[in-house]
C-alpha cells in the first residue's frame, strides 16, 4: 500500500476495548494515522499557498531550469529579508555563502573554495538547482564534461556552477533601490 492509502486504512480502523496490548497498539496507530492525514492535508494546502505567492511575486524564477517552488521561495525569503544588504551580485553571493575565497593563508595557488558562512538554506537551495542542472540540463552537462576534461574536480565544478546560478538569480530578484520590492 502507498503511505496515504495505508494511513486512510489505519485511520478507519475501529478501536476495541483497551484490554490487551494489541488493542492499545491499534488505538495508538489509529490516532497516529489520523494525525498524519491531517498534517499531510495541511502541508499540501501550505505548499499550494506558497506556490501561489511565489508565482505572484517572482514568476521569472520558476521559468529557470532547475528552480522549483521550494527553491524560489527560499530565494525570495532571503532576498526579501535583506534587500538593503543585496547591493550587488557579489554581496548576494556572499550572503548565500557562495562567494569564493582563496585557499591557503597568504600563498595563493590560484585555487578557491566556497565561503562557509552565509545563509545555509539558500546555499542548499542553489546546490539543489546545480545538481538538477548537472543531471538534466544539456548546456550544464556539456560544461561539466568540458571542465572535467580540463582536470577540474567535481567539487570545483559545483562551486563554479553555484556562482553562476547565484549570478543568474541575483538579476532575477534584484530589489528596486527605492521600494525594496523584488523586480519582475
């Protein structure tokens, strides 16, 4: 059975007298199944509301490959919470924890790593977008193949792709300086 079907089946069970441990277990499972169904319905309703808000606020985000409603919502939360901090694409990358910093302490080998500060949920949302693109987006697949042939590690490639995605997202959600509203 699927989870919803199993939950509906268990929620419909009739409790007996609570004389045995099996009866108590049936009663507990019935209660948990009813609670799960209620929470599942509530989660679906909230997901629909979030999708409507994202579509009305920044539909341009959802048009981009690999950016779903949850990712777009996370981007809008961060951009909306900090419009004064996002004065440039580099500032947005730093806010997301995607700004590259040189490796080492002084003696630079030309390599970079990602700054581990910043908004972790936004960083994770951008990472999900990169992984989806690496798997299904033809231009990204070609880029990964080219960079791998050049000897780059997967970690370096993902770092570069995250920076590219955050650059793209910045231009889609750039706040208007006077109002702080997200641009369309």
